[in-house]
C-alpha cells in the first residue's frame, strides 16, 4: 500500500494544554490590553502626519490672531 510519516515540530503544546477557566480578572486585563493596543495603533497611524498638524496649528493661530484685531461692525 503506502507509508505515511508525520513529523511535528514546535515549542508549544497547545493540544495538550490544560486551560484554566477564564475569570473576570483575566478577561478584564485582556480587554484593557486590547484597548491599549488600539490606542497605540491609532497614535502610530497619525504620527507620520505631525508636520501637517504643526503647520495647521500655526496657521490657525495666525488666522485667529488676525481676526481678533478686526473691529466688529456695530449692530443697532
């Protein structure tokens, strides 16, 4: 017939693990960790755009400064 040889390699034995039941504390820590990963991901997404934010902030500052010096027309 035929011969079949299977060789398994790996450092973890996920098939033989005895998983502990998840507690509220473990799930809470996992949720906080997941949320923190999202926050850092968003920050790292916007990080390359810092020159745009800097130029926009400077432009906004000068725009507000210019408009503050314009006298408002009196309304009767």
